[in-house]
C-alpha cells in the first residue's frame, strides 16, 4: 500500500497494521535500499514488526519508489507488513515527528531504522517486542555492528513515550543526535534496554559496508553537525528534565496502564 501524509490518511494506513511495533524508515534517493531492506525483513522477521517507508514527494527517484511500493504491496510475503507513505520533505527528525504519533496509537511501540539498516537476527522483532512488553517507557535497541551498545542507531520506543511527549525526537533536530537523545532519555528514565543478541546492522560508509553518496554528504556536513549539536545541547540543558518528569508523573499516576497489543500475530 502506498498512500499520502495528508490529514486522515496516515490514520487510515496505521489502522491497517495490527503489528506490535511499527518501524518508520524515511528514505530518499535510495529505492534500492528499500528493496534490500524489505527482502531482509521478509527473511528475518516473525510478524511482530511492520515496515513503514516514508518517501519525499520531490524525490528524484519517486517513480522508482512507487513502482517498488506497488510490487511489495501486492506480494503475499510483504503486503501484510509493508506500507509506503509519500509527503512533503521534512527531513529525518520532522518526518519521525509527523508519523510516529500516528503509528503509536494502540500499538506497543514505534521504532526507527535508516534505509541503511539491515536486521540480521532471525526473530529480531519478537525480541524487541518482548523487551518492551509489560514494562513502561522502555527504549530498546540491538547491536548495529558499529556503535554496538554506545548508541541506539536503530531503536524502538514504548509508544507511550511518543504519545505523552508528543514527539519522537526533540523538535528542531534535523538528522544528527537523534540517537544521542534516545540514549540519554533511556538513561534518565532507567528504561534503556540493549539487546546484545539482536543484530540490526548499520551499513554505512564509515564501516565500509555502504558506498558514499550525496545524501550521506548532505546529512553529515559540518554545518549540519553544528546545528544539530547546538539543538541537542539546548534540549539537554533546558527540556530533558521536564520531559523525564512528565513521563515519570504519568507513570506514577497510572502505573498499571498498558497498551493493548495484538494477541494473534500476523502471518510472517
């Protein structure tokens, strides 16, 4: 299924996914990466996680994405868990903050992967869901083979974090320091869960596992680093404590609240 981010449409798309975890994967100029990710997803996931690909409406390879989306939406092994949405380019942080609050509703967790991540462990999605289920405000991540436990470059958050804060990443972050935020939030909450037996590889030029391209150059430009670092440090200094207090207050006032999740798993 390919749809738009127009008001009301995202809710419709989200409602078609009964999975416990919805991973949002913003992608630009790399339809081939999505084809590879979908193939790996089909081979390793067990019905707990949906793949939601977000594509910009001005992407020069939009037609290729749409063709791929049509194929995956029709293929019996992918159509149950694959969705594609097309909308205005909001960059990584903006896209996550637009989509995550919608896909978090009535779901155990909402997650992020880059289009250059590849789940390698069979049943990785079940492990992620199990790490979050029955606990509150868990932030779970696996081994990306680069940062390992140091940073959650691919992550899943208890949906209540997104719904209670109203965002998945601090507004104003464009691309970098998102994983630093998830790490620090999880540490402050005491709910960070590193799954060392779950490999979600980050295929990246710095590791020699992905070729460099214009998008890597754009998002890793020194100016982008400086801007995102400044916003991250501002959030840490002036907003993180309030966010943690809000989440802890919600837990204190309703400690036994849980999110209903599917009891019947989608067919892998």
